């Protein structure tokens, strides 16, 4: 039997063609237009716990995450694969299936409103409009059977009520804005016709279409070459300067967030083990896991060949976490205390905190921290002064050429994850 070709190309219908766009969010308040209540932040994540209940046990994917974020700020979230970085972001976006997921505690506030108590219809009004996300793999995040322009314009048609023509015109402007050449032609092409860097730029354009308050970038530079990585990061910085939006940059590479983050949260096994400003994390880290991440970064300029210093071992199972500190099986400085007792949160007055039993022990930090971590670039070294147990911890002034940290381990009564 001879093969008979189809008489014509089958046209894929516009999924929004018969949707009453103006009525989708009728009655839903646009939170982006609401003022931030006095004393509140743009985004507040307060002791968030997200567990997955599986046949193998309870997976403690997010186990006590806390931080705040304001407009114009960039938060870097750093950690190995499986540390809970992406799950935290997906929980904020309301994209976790429940079950198996279950919020065991905590809250997420956006402009003073709890995202966790919103209905699905209310969250649809937030996603893409108020809080947008750039997903890890643009090839799988983009629909292969729809043109790039139609996908960019979808959020504009849903949230802003644009006509199809106006949405495509705006999509063309967005592609041009993110540096894609021949935008008028590219807007009619499909994702497979874009290179990896162009697909990532298209995802950034899609996320910025409705001028969101918060942009969550989940490893946006993964699988891209170094030059394209630099271009993507520079593009995100330019967009932030223009729009004033906040950025949450999720990555496994400390080097990626070195120049763009205002503050950094280091996660391990679903738990934030250290939090502080970029200067705190790079120049005064006080957790062994952060030290390990820093030592594993290759030196850019060196006169001699040095082997990389990897963190030995593998992250623990999130179903059966170690009895004490979750990092103790891999920590070269672990003691019996670390192996048997979970560490509290030791917080400095400036908000820099660490979950390590010895974070406030000056001798421990001084003798074990990376060599380049105790001084600013071109500045004088920070001095760690040993004081009797119970002495107060002095604030580490960022603008001072030298700063003193006083106190001993286990003397800080503050056991809350302050950000």
C-alpha cells in the first residue's frame, strides 16, 4: 500500500483562543499594586518545612528555611544537588504536588500576604505576574510545538488582557530587549531552532514579560559555556537595574553569585547552614561546609599547579538524616558533639548566622577557615579575638578596615534563624 502524504500541515489551535481572558482573574487582587505593610519585607520565608511522604519514608526536602528579600536585592542560594534549593523555590511558587508534598510548618509571605494559604486561583494570579521563575532546562521548559512568540505572549494575554497581535508585538520587543538578533523573525520560530543561550534568553524574556516583583532563577547558567554564562548574568543585572525587581539566584557554584548577590544562603541536606551578606560568606565564613565549597573553587591565577580540594563523601539521605549535624559524616573537623547533637543557630548581631557548634569559637574559625576568607580584597585581615565564655559578640562592621569577632561557642542565646 503506497504511502499517502497528508494534504496539508495540521494547524495547532491556540490554547487561549476561546478563553475569556478578561475574566480569568476577575475579582483577584493584584498584590503587586498593593503597598508593603509597615515593618514587612517584599518576601519573607519563615521557618519553612516542606516534606515528601513516600513509601520509603518522609523526605525532609526543606527543613527550616528562613530569609527576607526586598526590592532591588539579590539573594544567592548555594548548595549541592539535593540540598533543597529548587524545592524551596517551587514551594514559594506553589508548584509542589500535595500529596506527596506536605507543608509541615512555617510560612511564606509576599507583601504581607501568606502564599501558602492562597487558593489555586489566587496563586495563578501571582505566578508569572508577581513572582516569575526561570527553570533549569529551557529546552524542557519551553513547549516544542508552539512558537516562541506565542509562549512569551501567553502570560501577557492572561494577566494583562493583551490581544494575540499585541502579545506577539510585545514578545518581539522582549526578545530584542534580551539581546536576541532578528527578533521579528525569531518570534515566529520554534524552541528547537534556538541555540542553548538563545533559549535561556527567551526564558528570561518570558519571566520578565509582566514586570514581576521577584525573579527566581533556578541555575540559569547550567550547561552554558563560560562566555554565555557571563552574558546571561550581565543581562539579569541590567534587567534588575531597569525594573528594580528582586532576584533569587539558585546555583551550586559560589563563583556564579560572587559578583551579583547581596546576601547568600548556603544550604545542605534541606537546611540552611549559613546565611549572611556576600562579604560575610566570602570573607568571613564560619561553617565548615562553606569552607569546603570555597576550597573546591579553582584558583584563577596561580604560579603553581595545585590539586582541587573536593568535599569527601556524599550528601546524606533526606529520609534518614544523621543523628547530630547533617554535615558531620563529611566534616573533617567533626567531634562527638557534632555526631550526636544537632547544632543550634548561632547568630551574630548583623544577621550573619551559622548552624555549627563551633561557629563562634574564634580559635576554631581562625585555624581552619580558608586563607583568603578572613580579609577583604585589598583590606586588612579581620581579627578574631578570644574572650571569656559569655562575652558578647561584637558587630562586624562592613565598612571598617578591621572588624573584631568576640565570644566563644555555645554562648549565644539566640536560637532563631535571623535573616
